[in-house]
């Protein structure tokens, strides 16, 4: 990369930061900076597009985990249609609580530990 490209990138970043600060305030700019740093997504990708993609990924993940759980419950524990349906409905309610931020993963992990003694954790997806 030559110095001109580097400077163009710096200027584009400053323009983007100014736009956010003007339109949404400095708190929104701070949040945007945290988001970009955490995700590694460049500013050339609009935040709205990022949010849409993240939402699709979340919903896809929920669907695949629900289906895999149903498979395990059926194959390993002999759940029939009625119990699988009850599980799926309960899974949906728990998922909604997470999505709507009534609970978070730390709450759920702590509750499992307190009630069962099982220690669970979520692997971190660090940007390198």
C-alpha cells in the first residue's frame, strides 16, 4: 500500500466518524468504533448491512441448534413427536428471552452451574 492509499483510507475514516457524530452524536460514534474494532468489519460496509447480516446469522444459528437438539433428543433419548414439540416451543421461548435481552448468556450459564454443578462456557471469537 502506498502513502496515498493510506491517507485516502484515513480521510475516509475521518469523514465516516464525522458523519456519525453529526447524525447520531458522540455516544453513537463511540459505539460504532467499538463495533468496528470488535468485528473487524471495514467502514466500507454499511452498518445497516452489517446489522441485517448479523440478524440473519443469529436466526440461522438458532434454527440449526434447535434442529440438532431435536435430532439428539429423538435419537439418544427416544423423544416422540409430543415431547419434541414441547421442547421446540420451550426452546423458542428461551431464545426469545435472549433475543429480547431479558436474560443474557452469563445469567443462563450461572443458573446451570447453581442448579446442576455443570460448568459451561462460550468460546470466544476473537478477531486476530
